[in-house]
């Protein structure tokens, strides 16, 4: 597995590089409680669901962004 990120609470994110195309790599998550979970790729879908998707993984806990999170473009000077 390839570690690509983590949270202050101890949650760690990994890629599972079993497919030839990196876009198809699944995401593996180790929670702060030592539980392991797997999500299908691509990473963009995982991140979108993490932030605002209706299928946000329940194992990520209550401190993750919820369905009301929205992105706003900042104005440039």
C-alpha cells in the first residue's frame, strides 16, 4: 500500500495499487481505532464523497465534512 494522507485523529489513507491504471486504485483507510476499510477508486470520487456526497463513508466519523460543505471561489485581486 502507498500512504497518501492522514488526519490529526490518527486516520490514515492509502492507495491499494493492484490495478495497472492508477485511476483504478482503491482507497484503503485505517481509522484512529485501528479498523480497516476499503473504498473503490478513483480517488476523485472518494474525495468528493468524503466532502459532500450522499454516500459519504460512515466509518470516517462525525468530525469529517458533512453534506452542507460547499466550495466557494475566492476573488482574485
